[in-house]
C-alpha cells in the first residue's frame, strides 16, 4: 500500500508542475512607436514550451489507465471543490485498484460533500474492511456519521481511529471528535 501512496505523491508533484507551467501565458513585450510598452501574445506563433514540460505533458495523456494518477487527478478536483468530477475520477481509479483504501476514503468524502451521505458511509465502511489499520478512513467514517446525526454509531468508530495511533494528528482529531460526542 505504501508504494501506491508514494506514487500518488510523485504524481502530485509532477501534475502540480504541469498545471503550474501550463497556467502561465507566455507574453512578449514590444515597444510601440511612442515608446510605450505593449504586450503581445506569442500564441500566434505558438507558445514556447520547455522540453521537460512537453515530456511531462505527454505523460499526462497516459494517466487514464493509472489508478494512482487518476487518484491524484481526483484529489485536484476535490481541492477545487469540483466534487462530481472528483467522484467520477475516483470511481475509475477504484475500478482499476479496488483495494486502494486511500482512494476509497477520498471517494467517500467527495460523496459526502455532494450530499450523498449514505453512499459515502458504504464506501468508507468498505475502506475499513479493505485495510482496518488505515486510520484516516475510520476518522472519515466517524466524521460522516457524526454529520448525519448518528452519534451512537460514530463514537466507537472515532475511538477506533484514535486507538490506531493516538499520537498522530488523525488520532488526536478522532479523540477530540469522540470526546465531543460523550
């Protein structure tokens, strides 16, 4: 599992670089007859593209069959609060890697944020079955159940999340949430 998480991080960095570089509009400056500076887009002759960026962009075209890359793309949509797109991408990633509990967790949260709490709890419960030691999926499930007002169900789940690693930030948040339910 850790290799999938490592690959997600690598793709996150590469995709961030691509997105950053692609977002720049290459503009050239030229002086007009009166000496003022005007800007002209270089798009007429095509943008200047660094060969490294061109190679990275060509790799992006290969992402649809890579569950790690898809999960990262889903993360990008999630961060932009484009939850429907995130859901679609996460679902495709899960089709390719059904045991990726990190992506199951992210899909569950995206479903919750789109108002699909029942589906979210189903997906998050599946995540707890796939990898019972993955602390974040327990926290997410407890969070969604709490938000649904199902505090009696949420409390033991949050306690489980806290018990997995009490010193971690996830464990501390789970404990804080569980304590609020008492």
